[in-house]
C-alpha cells in the first residue's frame, strides 16, 4: 500500500514534485523534476504493444514503473532503455513512471497507460 502524489510547486511554475507515502500515510520521499528532462517522452502512450520506448538521451538514466498502489513493478537501466522496455507481463491499467539521471539525481515522471 501507499500512494504517489504528483503536482506543481506553484501556479505557472514548471517544477514538478513527486511525493511518496507509505500505507500508514507517512511521507517517505520527495523528488523534483528538473527542466532538462522535458524532452523525454514515453511512447506509445497509451500502448497495447509488448514494448515501450523512451525518446531522448537514455545514457546514465534508470527507468522505474509503479502500479496505482505505488508498488514498483518494473525497472530498467540505461543499457536496455535504448532497445525498448518489455511490458508484456504487465496487466492493463494506469502506471506511473520515473526516469532518474544517475549523475544528478534529477527525475522525470508521468503516467503511462497499458491497454
């Protein structure tokens, strides 16, 4: 259990935050999206295929996919990101993704839908 909260720091501010809470409602972490990640997208989105891809630079970045309960269901490192990410084992539904830069700790996050 637990949840992930995603939002913006202030109106018209392009800095996004991601907060994670455990099942007791206690705050466990917070991350901020840095602007240099704005060129990265996950495609296709929504998707019914067995693979998804990440546009942009993938070197030095990690990928994680979370279900609606905040459980990490898939991870991938920079070696496999450029070849696509196998999502064939996942059930249909909404997921949250995080792309983390290993050097700066910066994060890009968003939603991805498997149909």
